[in-house]
């Protein structure tokens, strides 16, 4: 792993500032001053020091989280709006949400401090499926939904194509659909149903890749099982430590 990346991963500073620290001769590897940011270190064997303090990588952690509605998927907000940070305060430092749900939406989020895995899971190349259950104000036009499935829909300057739009139930009290996407664009699900003549009154993400919401309750956090983690890594393959 590059020394600059190691320092950033360890929470010392950002990657860019780590490069400056290294170039200024403030970082030692096995007792020797290293001034090249691309110098390779073995996190398991090499001793890295900054300012006389030994630096190690934190243990990687992975959690399922049920984000309640009314919270931003962020760790802070300059406008003082409520964020999910209040739910993460007892987790190890450096844990962040993978992707986001908008403020009014709820459901499954993956939390981790593994930046490489997060980057892979969010990259369009891997087409990680997301499944949403959606409660609507009124039944949408089926012909328009069929057209969206066939021709796509313009979202944030790009044409997106839902993988599936499936009616779950429709009765006098409610209309519920499930939508499966392989790339989550901003408010994409809401825009799909708006284009089909309806509005979303509740939106819950129930699946992200192999992970499901299961019996999690709003605000609840649970560590991933070994089986869940193995299934997650199967989607993206081995991660590079460059």
C-alpha cells in the first residue's frame, strides 16, 4: 500500500496532506525517514511513525443500518439539519455511509470504514442492485411505466433505465410498487413515478446488493455476518492495496 494512502486510511490526515508530511520528512518507516509518498508499506509488518507516534490501520468494520426518514445521509450539515451522525456516535471512528438515501426516504444503508469496498460498490461498472418499496398517492399509468422501462428516463442529465418495476399490491387503501435499479441517481425513484402520473408518499430501500433490510427497525444498526460479508465481496472481487 502506498504510504500516503496508509496515512489517510489510518486517519492521520487527508491523502493530499499526507503527501506533504512525507515530503517534509516527518514520517518514518521502520525507523527510516521516507520522503516519497508512493513508497510501499506492508500494514501488517512495517512500523510507521508520525511525530514520534506509531500509526496503525483501524480494523475494518461493516454494518447494516435502517436510516429513518427525516435525516440527511451525511455526518454533518452546515445548515444544522438532522443527520445520521447521531446514530453512529458509538461506532468506531471513520465509519461512513455507502451511498445515500434522501432526507425523506428510509431503509437500508451499509456503514463501513472500508473506502475501497465503498468505491467499488458505488461504481456503475459493478451494477450493484438496489430494491425499493414505494407507497404511492394514487395508481400510476401503467403505459408510462412500461415506456420508462423500455426507453429510460432523463435524471441529472443522464438517461437511466430501471431494471424492474413491479406492482406489489393495489387496493382501496394503498398502491405499493417495488423498483429495482442498478445505479441510484438522485431522487430517481420519485422521478420515475412522477413521470408516470403519481407521487411517492413513502419510500423504503429494502435491499442493497445481497444485503436486505430484514427485521431491522428504524435507527437500528447491526454488524454484518461473515456470510453477508462474503456475498458482498463476491460482487466486486478482490480489492487492491496499492
